[in-house]
C-alpha cells in the first residue's frame, strides 16, 4: 500500500508476523509493527534517521530481534 507521492509503502516477509513500513521515495525503513492479533504487540522505530538533538531525551529499549526467530 503506497500513500501519497512521497508517502509510505508497506511490506511483509515470510511468516507474515511483522509489517515493515518504508518511505515510498527513498526506501528507508521508518518502522515496523506486529499485527493486531499478535499476543505480544511490538513496534520498532528506526531512529538512525532522526536528528540526535530531537531524540536525545527518549529512553531506548534494545532487544535482540534475531533471538525471537
């Protein structure tokens, strides 16, 4: 689903448990989210694209996503 000329596009891989959202213009992943029926819903935001001074006060919780496979 693409929204707008420079909006977002979504895609899903393999097990279809996570929806990846990317910029439809530059293809950078902005975030991903689990589907509503997931018993442990998660959303992860790609802060590598954010300006550091805008996000420096936000607590970040890291997790090993590969270990969840």
